[in-house]
């Protein structure tokens, strides 16, 4: 029988979010209902609320979550009721041209639940990134559930569902950071700090954190940045070159999503270096660069969708590292909050007061 749960809805462009009653259908073929235990507040939720992703309001927000599978559809074999899972927005299809070429982390045909969650009056909801987990329970495709070691706390596990995975993956998977490399990370929110942590895990020798907020730089240092640059005080391109023998960093990770910070990343890397764009720009933004510089500086300019992660490979591995004490996921959690505090958490995020607020059900 369909269930009624409390959940956070974004009703319209720029309007404050509110807690409402949402109807969650029983899982059909290929689907699962998950009892959400924790869900982090990501900048992308705020992008949705502002209408910067698309206009499919009302949205059911939240997508960085962990919880326990409550029920599965008739044909589901990969997860079962009682499994502790992290929700992912990359349920790999196994059949698209990316999957068939052996690159499932690019899967072009990821899937979500077929049935819709609705408001009580029947209005269909658009779940953020096909998840919608600022909710006591949510309906997803079974492939969006990745089983991990249940001894980890849900509030840290959920973070791997989006921002922290995106940042770690931007460094390790997309940027290919390796032992001895120099890395610069521009923008040290949850995603940028995760890129710092990923670079450290990969053995980078020099990790330069750039932000416009000294509080963010202090956290980035605590997470493993070897140097910090406040780009309000000085030109970050010059500073990064100075810290890398005059050359620029091997890999520069842009975790803001703006043309000016992308340009900084472009010019702050060494010849033949790599730029990784993991920050998400909004639709009106454009970029102008001298084409000769694009050619003459060589190397690669990459974008990182979800850290080019493969949830089935990366989530259990990173949870294991966390449980072994080699990856401090807890450091990303600034505060835990209740479901009705998401709007206030957006304000604190915009003020730069938090790395991650995590809703705990
Ligand atoms: N590619 C992906 O798969 C993926 C996944 C999750 C989030 N994201 C995106 O990553 C970006 C960062 O997300 P977040 O949750 O860390 O956000 P956040 O708001 O927590 O962090 C942004 C950081 O950038 C800093 N910043 C802002 N303007 C700056 C500037 N001009 N120069 C240097 N630093 C600046 C802020 O001070 C802040 O520390 C967002 O665009 C988000 O949508 C991408
Ligand atoms: Zn595919
Ligand atoms: Zn996110």
C-alpha cells in the first residue's frame, strides 16, 4: 500500500522550501523503497530550488543519502529488505554505448524509479537527481542502491552519494592525480575539500587550496592542503605558479562552477597539465579563451560528472578506507539538522558557514 511520509519540497523558482506530505508508492518492477536515515545538503539542491537545473517544479529535494531498504519490487535481486545502502544517481544500465565500450562510469542511460512520488492532491514530484531523499522514505530504482558495510554511520555514508564522491573522484578518477603530483583546488566547499582529501589519498606531494573565505581555507588545511591562497587577497594564478617552481600545478580542480575560476584553473596548470571542472555552471554562463592558448598549453581539459565514479566499485572501497581510519568522512559534517531546517541550512551554506549540514531522520 502507498505510504505517506514527510519530505522537503521546492514549490517554485526561488521560493523557500517547505515540509509537506508525500505519497510514496509500493515498489514496482526494478524499484525499491528506502527508509532514509540521513541526507546531506548539497549546493546542487539549492541550484534546483533556484531553477538553475530545470523548471520541473515542484521538486522533492535531497540526494546525498544513506538508509535501509524497506521493500523491493518483484524482480529485484541486487538488494533486499534490511540492506544498508548509499543512494546513487548513477544506476548503470549495462547496455548503452558507454557501458558497451567498458566505460560504465559514463553510463548515458542511467535509470530512476518509473513510478512517481506525488503530493496528496496527486501533483507529481521531480526528485532531485532522481533520488529525493529529504524524506522519511523514498522510491528509487534498485540500481540506485549500493550496499556498504552497515557498521558505518548513515550521516557520513550518505555524503558519498554526491558531493564527497564528486570531489574525491574528480581528483582520483577524472584528474588521475598520482604520487608526487602537484594539485590546486579552486573552491573549498564540500566538493573542493573532498578533492583535497582525494589528492592526499592518491599521494599528491603539493596540494594548494584556493578560496575567497579564510574559514574554508582553514578547513582545507586541516583536511590535507599543504598551502592555501585567498584569491581575494592575491592573484591565484601567480600564487599557484610561485608554489610550483614557476610552472603551475599538474592538475587543477575547479570546484566552484564559474567562468572566472575556470580561467584561473586553465592558466594555473603546468604545460600539458590537466584541468578538471567539477563545479556546475548555470545556463547563462559562457567562457572565452584565446584558442591559441588552448592549443599551446596542451594537456587535457576535462569535466567530472559525479567524480566519474562507479558506485559499486567506489562506495564500498571508500567506506572501508573510512572504517580503517584512512579517510575521515566525519570531518565533512559541520552539523546535523532536522527535516524542517533545510531552508535555514541553505542560508548557512550561502554564507559559507558550513561544509555539510546533514539531515538526520
Ligand atoms: N560535478 C558533479 O558531479 C558535482 C556534484 C556535486 C556538486 N557539484 C557542484 O560543485 C560545486 C561546489 O559544491 P559545494 O557543495 O562544495 O558548494 P559550496 O557552496 O559548499 O562551496 C563552494 C566554495 O567555493 C568558494 N568560492 C565561491 N566563489 C569563489 C571564487 N570566486 N573563487 C574561489 N572560491 C570561491 C566558496 O567560498 C565555497 O567555499 C557546485 O557548483 C555544485 O553544484 C558538482
Ligand atoms: Zn549505460
Ligand atoms: Zn549533490
